[in-house]
C-alpha cells in the first residue's frame, strides 16, 4: 500500500481494546462494511470530489478491498453537549449562540439529521430528545444556564451520549461538546469505560474547549485529546469566545459532508478491532475512526 495510512501506531488508550480477544474465524461469506469519514483541505473546507481509487483501508494491519466511496446519505445522529457549570456563567450567551449556529448549519445542509441536546453541569441531563426540528432544539438551547456551584461531569456526559447513540438506528453518529477550561471535573468514569462505549457505538467525538485560564484537569484533557483522535473527530482550544460559533459551524460542515467508505471484510473474518484509513491525495486532513465497524 503506497498511501499513507492514518495513525499506524496504536494509541495508548486503545491498548485495552486489543486485549478483548483475537479475530474469530467462521464460515460466513465476505461482508460489506461501512465507515463514515470527513475530509477537509488546509483551510478546513470539506473536500467532496474524492473517488474510490483515492482511499485505502486496512483492518488489523491487513489491506481490504474497497468497493464504493460515496457521499453519506444515512441520517446523521448528533449528541450536542453544552456546558452549564458555574464556570460557564460569563459565557452562557456565547455558548447558546454557538450551539444554535451548529444546529442551523447542520440542519440547513442535512435536513434529515437528528440532534439531541444534553447539559453537563453537576449532572448529565438530556434537555431535548433527538429531533430534526430546529425550533425545538433552539428552545432547549435557550434554556441552558450556568448553575451556581455546579461542577463539570463532561466525562459522564460522553459515556451517556455514546451509549444513547449506540441505540440509534443509523450508524452515522457523532458527539459534539463545548466546555469551559479551567473547570472542576467531578466525573468518576474510567477512560477505558468511555473507550469501550465509543468502540461499540462507533461515534466520533468533536470537542471545542474555551480556555479562560490554566488547565485544572490534565486527566480530562488527555482523555478528550485521545478520544477525538481515536474516533476520527477533532479537538479545538480557543481563547476568545467569539470564535466558538465559527468552530462549531466548521464541525457541522465536516460532519454533513461525510463520505461513506464501503469495503469487504473477507469470508472467515467475523470481526476486527482497528481500521486504518488513508488517502493518496496529498494536503488533506482525514477524519476517520480507528474503531472497526461490527
């Protein structure tokens, strides 16, 4: 394979996945498997003219045969996570504006998308169930307010969001979070539990953090960085709240312009753990999960 394959080295947080068991042989025929990937150029603009010849796929280090590359048409399912901690109080309006911009951008480009809203100040609480009704989502967003003395439970919200997405009928899934830094993170979730949930749901994690001071949660920072890389999402740090809207719009643009990449898993291979995606075209940024589809 001559194309550069994304993230050939296995990240440390993925090590527990490799211990779950070896690939099991069976007698079934070859199966088509799909992954959903986004591709952007150096300016962050989605690239939508790629062909099947420009993609490469490996599962557990073995090349796979690609059959189809096309624009994804399955409904996009997004869990949108908003910060309602005490630390978010000075930026509550900016958070609501940015989340609203994401909803409008997503549903404008992909009207069949289903979005759910969750807050994570003191507790991970569902605010608006999955819907493609922009007005209903905006009503929920406008209810988001910072809670006095509330700490963050962002890691709990991530696992709750992943578990919820895993039950959605469409396999095209993403978590988009917006949080304040620094913040008092009180989640007790172990990173491996979040990893295992995301491995099952195959949801991408896209996270933006508004930094208003020095980090107080290095563990959470490491987890967010690894989860966004391993799931094919994106992590952004910004220091000015005026950029929140632009960043979330760019997340929406990438997610709504995803490709569905279809490849064959050979007869006798019932499962895989790691999928690596590569491109032959240079100068592009690929957002693709390392978690193999079931």
